[in-house]
């Protein structure tokens, strides 16, 4: 299977959040289907606990995508991508809520 996403062997969370240094994932072959194996040991542990992969102290607020368990808390997200971006996310959620309650 050829899946070039996020490169080979680099932790998906380190890459996504632009961390330095980028740590190697626990499954450098990239063959595992378990998304946890695409993370470094630190991020893997936090993801399995359901906490923010960046600080490990708070509940994950936003996950990478619908089927992902890799998430960050709001303060970490805002610190990385800006308060604006965090508000945009909340605006989308509000819109979805409103659409669902119609
Ligand atoms: Zn990592
Ligand atoms: Zn955090």
C-alpha cells in the first residue's frame, strides 16, 4: 500500500502541529492501520488517553478529522493557529447546531 501522507516514519501530530523536532512514529514502516501507530510515543500516549496531544493536560477540544482521535485543547489550538482560527471552528459548530435544531 502506498500512502505518502505525512511522509514516512514521522509522527503525524508532530508534523501537523509543526513541532520541532518532529519525532519518529512508533511504526516507521507506516503499515499499521491503527492511527495511534502513526504517532510518536508521547503523542500516542496522550491520544489514547483522549487528552490534548500538545499538553496532555486537558480534554481534546478539536480532532484532526472526523474519524480521528488525535486532538488538541482549545488553548493549544489557539496558540498554534491563532485565536481567529479557533473562533472560526466554534462558528462552524454553532452553525451546525443551529442547522440540526431547525
Ligand atoms: Zn509526535
Ligand atoms: Zn493542550
